C-alpha cells in the first residue's frame, strides 16, 4: 500500500477544486491541504477511466475476544468479508494479534505485533472496531489496542483522522451494549475518527451464527450490511473531496 489517500479519488471536478473554483464558475475557498498528501493528478483530456485509477480501499478490523467461538470476532470477520466482496482490501487483528503488552507511553520500544497494528492502521482508509461489552464498557484487549494508536499522534494522518470507523458491540443485554457503544464512540471521536451513523449491537443471548460460523439472524445480518455500506460510502466520498 504505497499509495496515498488521494489516489483513488475520481478526477471529476478536481481541476477546478485545486484552483478553488467550481465547474460552474462559482468561486469557492481552497480545500485544506493535508500533510504528506500528493497533488491530484488531472487528466488533460477529461475525466478518463476513473475506475481504473482508483485503488482498493484498505480497511482494518480490530477486535474480538479470546474465546474460540467469539461472536464478536465472527461479527467482525463477517463485515470485513462483505467489504472485501465490495472491493476492499481487508486485514483483521483479532485477539491473537492484539495480545500486546500493556501500552506504556513512557517506554519507546514496541513489539513486532504492535508495529504491525500501527503500520496497518496508518495505511488504512477505514477501520472497524468490534468489542464485547465487559462490565458496561469495551474490553481491556480492545482498549489496549486503541491506546497503542497514541503512537500515531505524529503521523501525517494522526490517530484515526479522516477514517470512517464502524463499531460493533456484542453483549448479553441491551444496557451493556448501549453504554459500551456510547463509550466506544467517544474514544473514536477522541482519536479523530468518524464513527458511522449506525453502530451495530448484538445481543448474544440468542443464536446468531450457525455451526459453520454463518450469520443466521436476519436483523443482525442487515445491520452488518448497512455498516459495510456506510463505511464504504464514506471512504469513497471522503476520497473525492480531501
Ligand atoms: C468479564 C466479562 C464481563 C462482562 N460484562 C457484561 C456486562 O456488563 N453486560 C453484559 O450484557 N454482558 C457482559 N458480559 C457478557 C459478554 O458481553 C458477552 O458474553 C459477549 O457476547 C462476549 O463476546 P464473545 O462471544 O465475543 O466472547 C461479560 C463477559 C465477561 C467475560
């Protein structure tokens, strides 16, 4: 993923946007530039084959639990698979990959697993975070992973800046699901991410997946489909204007 974020924007209107003008001649303010951002390449002969100049968005999934049949992990894998089918490149950091030392800001050394997580998030166009509700909040595993994102404070796109962030919470009751989702949204805001309008909550009391790991609850399936649509939609829309 050596490409920059702007590489999969369409060229439609971009000449005028770079010059601070709309196609209709209406003057507009120049859009803010972003550090480390390549200038937009504009075809002199018109819009051209827009699709062929788009790269695949890279979407990182973070979450799950240590349980072998973790519903949180399955939900995360399901929504990433949906987005992969829609053309995204996806990578999932589950409990094994997130088995990291407690984040220590004062210690500069980082293990290889932490560096892999940080590199993937830095290169990502969007993120999905899936956590169980543990005592009314996100799990320590997931929170520790988010704490590591502090190391991205000096990145060209700090933390989760400019990324749609889909959120999934699995709990055994509506109350913990709601409080956990709310807390997770606050953390994503603090990390400069854009939580999608829909946050998906699963009540794990009932059967959601079959023995083969297929999602069998139609309401849950519809929620993950909508989440995937919102993440992909935001990612493409954002790439057109920033
Ligand atoms: C330490 C711990 C704390 C939990 N706290 C709550 C809670 O406060 N409210 C709730 O509804 N469920 C709670 N649960 C249940 C989990 O949210 C639920 O089992 C969830 O589905 C676990 O996800 P998993 O299937 O991915 O492991 C807790 C489970 C554990 C292990």
